C-alpha cells in the first residue's frame, strides 16, 4: 500500500518546482535578467517565495558569491560555511532537505526560527540545490 504522506510530499515539491520554473521563465524574459547567471536567476526567482513565507534575510540584494563549491556535485553548502561548526552546516542541510520532503513553506517557517545567518545560508544552499535539480531534469529554463 502506498504511503499517503510520501505522495503528498512529492505533490508539494512538484508544485513548488512548477511555481519556481514559471518564476524563472518570467524573469529570464525581463531585460534586467538577460545577462544573469543561471544560479543568480534561481536565487532571484526564489526571493518572492521566501519573502511570501516570511523569510526576511533573503530580501537583500546581494549577488550570489562566487563559490568554490560550485561544480562539486552534491555539495550545496556555501563556501562561507566551511569554517563554521558542523552543527550549523547540518542545520542548513536539514532545512534544504525539508524543502524536498515537506515543501518550501514548511522549511521557510523553520529557517525563520534560526536567525539571519542561517536564513542566508539556507537561501544560498537552496539556490545550489535547485540548480542541481533543474540540471538533472534538463529543464529548458536557461
């Protein structure tokens, strides 16, 4: 017998990815986003979803830092976390994992409880994770 929660989780994730895909497509067609990298476009496209869910630290207009982890498959944590305690890294990984199991809204609600530093790290890691996922799905968004 199929697990009802598992089906629900996948439908929530699919809905979030569909919304994100639409947002990326819309932004890609705007002149101010023509020369923006794929990851920066994802980061900018995530902002309205995170803001709508109440995550405030992500509204800053800071470009995505050039990350030495970029290109290392599976490593979604931003490089500025490399000297942070393992507990911090684990919190960010759990928040990203929660997006893919329980949806963006629930993960954002958890991130809000963690403070601005973790919110920003979550946003950056989520950008990297969505980039990887969209690449896997061979999305024609870029």
